[in-house]
């Protein structure tokens, strides 16, 4: 079973057994705790299409330097940008960046901490999550 299939299967089981009153935050926290299990399911030498991508979402009041601030952090850690999209809506900035951590000089938690710190410095909100976990949680 590949990591994506495992993440979806675990999420399906989790959501079937959680009470209806469980919050989305509680479900997301449990899924985040399952990440090490999903990580350990990977086979050495997996194909590039099975790589573990991370989605970074940045939102806040628009001002100059936001894209630079985050691309600088990604470059510092050698993180590969797979796709990027940004938009402005009535003075509000939103950006979604999909990155590949293969070959990066940090792990998911290290990157997340660095991006959160930079978000505080430039006064925007930053969210980081694994793409496969996000898709599995939002699929249900």
C-alpha cells in the first residue's frame, strides 16, 4: 500500500469512529499524529511521483516583500518549489506554494517552524500541511 492510499485509509477509519461532535481541529490533530505512521510506510527508492509534497498557504494584508520573504526561506533550506500561485483580492494577499522536501536541508517540522516565524515577521498567516493528508481529510 502506498503512502497516499494508507493516509486515505487511516483517515477513513478515523472519521468513521469519531463521534459526530468531534471538531475538525480534533480530527486534523489526530491525522497529524498519524504522519509518522504514514512516513514509515514508504519504501526506499520510491518513484518520484510518490514523493511527499507539502502545501504552504500564506494569507494576510497585502504589502511588498511577502513572496520574497517566503522564497528566501525556501531557498535557504534548499526546498524545491513544485508549483506556486498567488492572488490579490481587495487588498488581501493569498499564496499557495507546493514544495518537495526531497533533498531539502530540513524536515517538515523545521520548515514549518521557519515559515511560521517568517510569517510573524511579515505579519501574515502561514499554514503548512502534507498534500496527501490534506487531500484525505478534505475528501471525506
